[in-house]
């Protein structure tokens, strides 16, 4: 499992994405488990998980994750519930633009898949893919409805993983624009907590809260696949592409 995921960011400064019911509905419409099976055959998207990397000690156990909006395995029920949430929110014939990078792997398949999933609950979405600099400028300015974003870190640590789930006041990369100070408070608390068990408890509660509020929602985590010639010796793959790049211990057996 790579320490990278694709996630969807809802611009809470724009209606109707300021309504938690709409955000939850859009997350619940996505079949992540089915998407994992299908997309892993054509892209590096694969693992279903929350804010923390699947399989990491502090991440939510699958049994807990399944209880949260967007992660249940019964997609038919989830989509029916999603339609009800949109109806309760007074949202009909929802249309919006999905801002994405014009990078074929894995941004294009992630965006296309999300659009198809939303279509199944009656939501029409236009896919807007831009060159990276233009895309980043738009995201940073909050000039989007929903954006395909990413989380890519050098290590498994909540202080890094939650940076894009915070308010703009606390984190420049809090692109959703929400003003929910509760997440910031839990974030600060886990940073100060030395005891691993206590910190894990706080992190999991923060993860449950973040995924329920759905300001940002992970789509799928990446799988890291490296192919080397058998002559290459002394190199081992890590879950991060930021590590072990100096190649000081690598040699060729020839």
C-alpha cells in the first residue's frame, strides 16, 4: 500500500456543498469496494481506506470503517440512502463540475469512475481536467465545486495525513474551506499526545468525525508497483516514493 490516495474535496463555501447531507450522499454513491476490484486492474488505485493508510496501526479497523458514510459494502442500499439525503436537503437535479488534473494515471480513471458513480443517483457532472499548475491555482483559490485531490506523504503519521482535512486557518491546504474548529482541536490534541495507545484513540475518533462530516473523502489508496531488472541489487521498496532515493547502496550484479 502506497502512502498516497486520491480524495474528493467538496468546496463548502459553495452551495449545496455546505450541507453535510449532500456531501455524505455524494460519498455514499461511490462503490469503493467494487471500484477497488475494477480500477486496480487498469490503474494504481486499489485499496479502500480512510484518512490513514489501510493496514497502518493507527488506521480505523475495517469493521469500524464500514459503519461510516461511503464505506458500506451494500452499495444499492447506500445509493438509496444517498438519494434520500439529497431529497431531505432539497437538492434536485444536481449538476456540478469536477476539477481534476490532466494526468492519465491515476487522476483520469479516478475522476471518470466518480462521475459514473454519481450518475447512478441522478447527479450530472462535467469533468474539467487542467494542466497541473492551472489546476493547483484553482484549488488554492477555492475556484471549484468538487476537486479530485491527493494525499502523498513520506511517512505514516496523523500530523501529516490530516493536513488537508483541517480549516484554512490551521492549514493552507485545507482546500474545502470549512470552518469546523473541532477537527483542528483534535488535531492539536493528537500532536501533543505521547502515549501511543491514547494518541491512536484520538486519531481514530478524529478519522470517524472527518469522514462523517465529509469535507474531504478518500476515494481509493494507491498500490505501489515497482519492476526492476534482476541485476539491480541493494534496493528495497518502501510505501513512500519520497524515501531511499539517493541509491547509495544500490549496485548492479553484472
